[in-house]
C-alpha cells in the first residue's frame, strides 16, 4: 500500500493512504511525497491523487483570459549559506550585507510579504555574486603582486 506525506510548509504529516488523505486539508497545490519521488510535488501533479480533486486543479484566469495554475507558495531562496561563505572567503563587507538581506528574506516571507521577500531574495543573490567577483579580483591582484615581487627578486632587485 502506497503511503503519502504532505506538508503545510512548516510541518510534515503522514503517512496516509489515499483514503486517509481525503480527510486531510489537501489542496491541488499542497506539496506531497511518496516513496519513489525525488522531491515534494504539488498534489495535482500526481495522477493517483486526482480522485482527491474531482473538479480538477484550481485554475485562475489571467488578464489575457487564458487559465493558468496558481503559483506554489514556496519560500524564495534566502542565500544565507552563500552569504556566510562570501563573508569568510571573499569579501567581509559585501558578505555581511548579503547575510542581512538573507535574514530579511525569511522574516518578510513569514510575515506574509511575499513579493518583498522575492525582491530581497534577488538582491541577496546579487550581493553574493558581487562578493564572489570581488574575491576573484582580489585573488588575481594578489597573484600579480606576488609574481612581480618574485620577478624583481630574480632580476636583481633594486641596486643599493
């Protein structure tokens, strides 16, 4: 018997059979998992769960009049790990800005400011990339200074 799990974004629930899932607060966009799936999937993408949604997946009409599926409520990437690594290995000030933005992404998302959280996620990613670029430039300059010092030492250096 196939066992299903679902999540509300904070907690995981299960295992449940399909019959038991009928009594759970499952929507077409609820993320579910069963053995054999590589990752959590929206319930309406699993054909064996179609019996839970007899009227079909919830659809919304766009401005153009064409139906489209509602977006999933998945938190945007916060870039926290990358920001910490940039702070340690590349550029301290830029990494700190990235850490602050990463923490704000999670805070805004939990408070329900989804659009602001997505914008800050993109901004945090941008700062991480700036930090990596600065780190690479600093490494190249350091290598150039080392090699010029070695070359001046080989060529006899400054006459006394």
